[in-house]
């Protein structure tokens, strides 16, 4: 079997002492420190209440309007433009969730319901926020675009029970998402 021998680069004394890397790191830190003190750091204008633009004065000031569009906070369920629950209780998200934060009890949709052809919707749906690691796997795997990581980030509670978001709460956080895939519409 052919193989290639790769020669290791020779390290200079400065490299061995990590001196250039340390100086580079210190220079960067110094540059950002000066920018912060001058109120020129990223978002510094919005954080100017400290007088220097260094510290965000939480909770009077919040990240809310500074969060980027792609920010991924608390996972939540969404309804579609017809207020239908997008979730069809396939349980893929429950299966894929690395820390097992999701618990679903599927429920059958009665035959006289206007969405009967969808067959299932969640009877219960819980996400335990003491377990969730905000990985986004549930959002990735969902075939119905029913679960999204929203921009909420302040998750608090005095008990473990309060940290579990039930179905009602999940829809409150999630709200409505329109203009996305409606897989079942053709079959209605
Ligand atoms: S974001 Fe990750 S950890 Fe949180 S519920 Fe979804 S899959 Fe589970
Ligand atoms: S949120 Fe999506 S992946 Fe999870 S059970 Fe509902 S349809 Fe399936």
C-alpha cells in the first residue's frame, strides 16, 4: 500500500514559546477593550446606558431586538394559516431528541372532524426545558414543519414542573407560521 510521509514543520523558538500567538491574542483583546470603552463595540450604541456602552443593563435592556433572524431559542409548536395544528404526532422529534426532552402522546382525530384525513394530532406534547439543549434536531427532522426554535430565550421557573412546556404553552410560544409546506392539503 502506497503511503506519503509528511514532514512536520520545524518550530522556531518563538513558536515553541507561543509568544506570537499570545501577543496576537492580547492585541485583539486590547483592541476590543478600547472599542468598548469608546462605545464603538458591536451594539455599543444600544447598550449606552452604562455610560460607556460596555454592558447591557439586563433586565431593563434586553437582547430581543438585537437577536438575529436565525437565532434559535425555545422550541415550540406552530399552527398553519387555517389554525390547524401542523403536528401529526409522528413522534420523529421525540425519537431524535438527544436528551429525550420531548414527550408526545398521540391522539386520533375523530372521523367527523374537518381534518379527519390527517388521522393524528398530539393529545399531549411536552418539552422539558431543563433537558433541552437547543440543538434544533426536532426542527430539522419534522416532516410537517410543525416545530421551530423561536426567539424566546428567557426560560425560568421555580420548580421542575414549571420548566416543562405543555402543548398549550408550546402553541402560545410558537404562534402561526404561514406560507410553508402543507403536505396534507391535497388530500383534504
Ligand atoms: S432543540 Fe434539541 S434538545 Fe431541544 S427539544 Fe429539540 S431536539 Fe430536543
Ligand atoms: S412536531 Fe413534527 S416531528 Fe414532532 S411529532 Fe409533530 S409532526 Fe412529528
